[in-house]
């Protein structure tokens, strides 16, 4: 499984030894601001790792990278999860 998302303005990775921060989920829409209209939720990498772990994707790697958006670099992360296949006896 491959998941790619943009990092929020506040980094979700701890600066100490590159460890991941605590799992967090943010509800994005704000009725006063009438937006954002393109997303409802923002998930930290740790939450997505927990989600796919429940589905059996236990071999997981997280990488950070940057993608251009409107001509400016945008920090992103990619999670690659592999599921071990077990043979039935």
C-alpha cells in the first residue's frame, strides 16, 4: 500500500532523532471560514501507519520529500506498507 500526503504547516515529525510525533487527527472544515472545501481530515503519518497495521501492513517505511504546488515546494510524506502473506495449513 502506498499513501502520500502533504505535511501541515506544523511538522508532525519530532526533530529529535527523526522520531515520529504522537498520532493526531485534525478535523479541517471551519464553519466560520467556510473552508477548506477540498478536505475534511488531516492525518499524521502515525495514524495512517496504525490504520494500515490493522489491515496487516506491518512492514512500513515513511519517507519525507517535497513536491511543487503552485510553483512552490510543498513538504510531503509517503508511507509504503507491505503485507506479509501467510500460507494456510
